[in-house]
C-alpha cells in the first residue's frame, strides 16, 4: 500500500474551502490502495473526526520529517502556493518541505493549485520548488500559463471542489434570498457600509451573511459583520457554514445559497454557482478573477462604486452550467493523471 503525505498544512485552519478540496480528493481515491498522513499547526481532533482515514500529526519539524520519511509520495494538495504579497508563510513552508523531500529522496506532486498575486509567479524560490516536482496540475489558466513559461511539468486542471459539488449537489438557491461571502485578506473594505445599504435596492426578503472562515481574523466575515451598524446587523443573519460534527455531504446539502450573491470568497463562489446563484465577484486577488471566469460570472474591482455593484447584481445572469461541468471533468482528469503518473492503483 502506497502512502501519500499531504504536504500542505492549512487544513484545519478554519477555512471550509480547504475541506471541500480535501473531501473531493478522498472521494476520488476511495477505491485505491493508499494511506494518508498530514501535519498541521491546528487542533487535529476535529480533523480526525471528519477524516479518520488520514493520520493527522502535529506540525513540528520532527513529525514532518518522520512523515516524509515514511511516505512514498509528497503531495501539495489545493490552495494557492503562488502568493507573496500578503505574507511569505507558504513559501517558507514549501521550501522546508522540498528540502526534506530532496534529502529523503521523495517525489513531489502538486494537484489543484493556484495563485493569488502576479509577483509570486516570478518568485525564484517557488520556481525552484516547482521545478523539482514530478507533476503539477493547476486549478486555473493563469497559473497554468505562468508555469508553462517557466518550463516545468505542468498540466491544466481545475479546483477539486467542482468534483465534490458534482457528486453532492449544494442546496438550490432560495428565491428572494440575498447572500454575501466577504473576505478582504486582513484588510477593511472602505465602502462596506455603503454597499450593504445599497444592496437593499434588490428588495430581498432574506439576508444571509455567509461565514466560510470560522476564525475571527481581520478582513474576514465575522470581523466585517462587527463593523456594520446596529441597524444593518439587525437585517442580516450570520450563518457559519461549517459544522465539524457533520459530514461534508451534509454541509453541502445545507449550503445557504441565495438568488443573489456578492462574493469575495473563492470556494463560496464555486459552491453557490453549483446552487444556481446570480453572483457578482469582487476581485480581491487573482483567484477570485479565476473563479468568476470558471462560473461565467461578472467580476468587479473592490474599488467599484456601490451603484455599479448593485447594477451588476440586478442584471446578473445564472451561472454557466456547461462551464461548471467542464471544470468537474477537468478535476476528475487531473486526479486520474496524478494516480497514473504516481503509480497509484
């Protein structure tokens, strides 16, 4: 039995989108003869409950070294390794992991990865890391084209969550419900209050403040809600999507999609597209722009006037189901190719 060490360490951080990707990957490999390990710097007990098939370990150098020593394959699963503008945390982690893999003679692969800022695609540390991999499958065209220029072994794939949503259809969008999924990467949004007031022009009969990120961090859903006026807060219902005791199937089936969605969350955008929400995406980074393209949605700058935002939402069209099915097929193909290349049966 082969052992895959999942080398990305953000699982369990509180971002439900990561669980979408991990769940899709495990669903696709359910009939294969493999075991899994992963080291994370978060509470591992909820992860053990949801994913008992993975050997979860603390994020110490010793545990990481031992996990890589005992694996056959190191896999960078999902996420945005290509990010440098907010913090170098991911690059530092990958540099350490790659050095361990090189010393222990382990093969590296990256599956369903993307980027957040253009500068990261020319980061020499990341280029060196990717050059050592046996295979890379991106989740978007921007990352694919950038890596092609660097002459690394790269294939175009898709975010693996599309595969999950194709298997377990998210709850259908509720008519008259207005939903937001807002995150601004540790920053405030200067036009937040004005935009929320302007959204009332849609005359919704229900307003859901979707919370994809369970942590209370600056610029994320919970902290942004606190910045609203008392009157605004009284109109909106905050709803945390993740319940650690529930299966991912249950979480997806209760996804709070509305007729309209204003989003700056990547995976909330994808999930709500599969629900049939009419959505406008705010481009806080490259991955949000990619999400809009994947779903056939309009995207706007975060500096757009609230009037432009409400006008775009008022005229928003339904997501392109053919595009979504194409993304799901790409996700399936990328996992099959990874299994073939790494000799997983």
